[in-house]
């Protein structure tokens, strides 16, 4: 009798666990479907850059790829197979590929041949122009780790050519940009005993320098030439910048700052690189310019005032202020949220379209909460007409709107250095 009771109890418990699991599984699948329907009108379901590529013939639909993604719902499982839901959020961590039990996922790019904004490069990062290389984010692949790997790869290829410059006015390699890709390339040049120069328009460190204060930088372990491994998977912005600053000092990297390169031309066998009034000559060039480009401007009266900024690095600085954020992408929305979190700010966000498109779900949800509580005031279909010392004027469908203002943050993207690349002869997708 007792044995029968234990048997029954086990059966009931087993059934309860199975039913619970089944209901949860079913709900999750339904959420993925709804999420995809939600996201389609925003076009985020179409990849722009790196994203998971799923081999449907192998995929078992277990969903471990979707669960593990640190960026949210890049993937989901629909009709028993993994599918792209929000590939625009993918930054290439590759966790999905690592956990897939049947290796059905690889991280790849949209077809480069069809993308007019992606330069064509080979496995050594070399462009169609022989001895001209593109590394890091400029090539379309994000993440610090990838930039470091590509900087090494390009310089290893350059060093495999045994000829060295014998003219001290000609460098073996000029590296343009001192972000992670440029610093890694410089370390590799030191390691291979190449003559080199790094030309950087601002200061060494690249995009990391512009991350918000104390931002957690996610990293997959990667090895830098001479220095060794960056082992941890998380660093703060300040920690990782300090590492790069120490590297520059310890290895006395030949970086010249405040050098904005405006022209790269191959003339016979050498490259001419022009920055301001200076001209440099090199046998090889590594472009490590990133994709931030030059921030787009509003081109309105009053924009030159110091109260206008093109990025927000430390929201804590702004308290008790009237603030305007201009733009409708993730960086604008993140800036508005960070400012609204501070004490006594009035934050207005001006966007030229009728609603926000293409923003991350996490940002969209947070924004909704801040709008609902009145901490962020959105003004859609609006354009900045004028920026004065204590106010700004927006053009809206209802007419001119004047609002009090202490600071303006213009987050409307940047212009890529494509002109310089095309001038150097670099081919892009769709042109080959
Ligand atoms: C908000 C944000 C968060 C991110 N978080 C992470 C994260 O957590 N983990 C991660 O791995 N990655 C993250 N990334 C991505 C990472 O920052 C980039 O992939 C990486 O910085 C690319 O390195 P890079 O060297 O190719 O370019 P960059 O870091 O952009 O460096 C390019 C350098 O080139 C210089 N330059 C540009 N044009 C010229 C010119 N004409 N002349 C001279 N110099 C020039 C620039 O001043 C800059 O210093 C994030 C990016 C952003 C925007």
C-alpha cells in the first residue's frame, strides 16, 4: 500500500513538473512570435552588421542560443527553429554559437558584396588596394576583441613581407586611428620591428573614451602583442582605458595625437598620407578609423555655443537643468534616460519622425516609463530651428515651440570617412 502511494506521488510530482515546464516552454515560444510581429514594422529584424547565421537543417530548436544572448532577444525559437528576431542588437559576442549543441550557428555579416557601406577586405584585412588594410569597426565588425585581433592580423601580414623601408622618411606602416585596432596594430609593429607611426585625430583610446562613465565593458579574453592577455570578461570603461594608457606609455608607442588624416593616396609604390600641413610616406597603411566618424551637426543658428554637445559622457554633471536631446536612435534615447535619472532635470527629446524606430527593446521600455511619468517629454515631427543662450526653438507641426534650455545634446549619428576611403581607391560592396 505504502509503495503504491509513493509511486502515485512520484507520478503526480513528475506530471506537475512536466506540465509546468511545458507551459513555460509554450509561453516562451508565443512571446518570441509576438516579439517578432512587434519588431517587424521597425525593420530591426533585418541585420545591419554582424549577426547569428542559423543553419536550419541542423537546428534542433532547443532555444539555448536565445536564452544565453547578453544583448536580449536577438534570437528566438519559432516553428521549432531558431530565428532572427532583433539582429540589429547583435554585437557579435558569439555566445549563441558557443552554446549550440549541434553547431548550427555561426556569426557572420550580411553579404558584403551587396552592402554599399562595407569595404571589401580579404582574410588579412587587405582591401582591393594592395598594401592598404582596414581593421576594426571600420570593416563592419564590432567589439574590442575583434578590433584587437584584426590589428594583429593586418600587421602580421605586412611583416610577412621581408622587405623593410631603408629610407627613414618612409615608414614600413602608417596606422591611422589609435583605438583598440590601431593600438594592437602598433604593438604588433613593435613586435615585428617594423618602422611605424600612428596618427590619431584626438587621443589614444578610441571609442572607449566616449563610453559613459563607469560603463561596464564586456570583453571576451584576447591577447595583445607584447602585453599579453586581457583576461577578464568585464572591465569598467576607466579600467580598460587605463590599460591602454599604460600600454602606450610602457611600450612608448609612436602615436602622434591631434592628427586628423584627410587624405590617403597610393602614388607608385608608396602611400602619401596627409594630415593638416603634414605629409607622411609609407609602404603600407592600416586604416583603424572606427565607425563613429564626424558627428552630424544640426547646422542651425547658435549651434557653436559651448552648451551644445554631441555626446553625453557623465550625466551626473547635469542636475536641476532644462535639457534638450535631439535624435531618435539608441544613443539619443540612452542620453535622455540618463539625464532624466538625475535630480530635478526637465528633459525634452526632439525627433524629426512621428515615433521611435529601431531602438533596443530595453531602451523602448524604459523610455515609455519615463515618458509616462513625465520625466521625459517627447516632441515628435520636430526640428531644431534655433539655439539661444537660455532657450531653443523647435519647428513642430503645430508651429514654433520655444522651450527653456541650459544644454543641448545632439545625437544624430555621424558621417563616415567613406570619401577618404573611396579617394584611396577602396571598393565597397555592390561596386566590385
Ligand atoms: C556605446 C558603446 C558601447 C560599446 N560597448 C562595447 C562592449 O561592452 N564591449 C565591446 O567589446 N565593444 C563595445 N563597443 C564597441 C567597441 O567600442 C568598438 O568595437 C571598438 O572601439 C572598435 O575599435 P576600433 O579601433 O576599430 O575603432 P575606435 O575605437 O572607434 O577607434 C578609432 C580611432 O580612430 C580615430 N580616427 C577616426 N578618424 C580619424 C582620422 N581621419 N584621422 C586620425 N584618426 C582618426 C578616432 O579618433 C578613434 O580614436 C561599444 C561601442 C559603443 C558605441
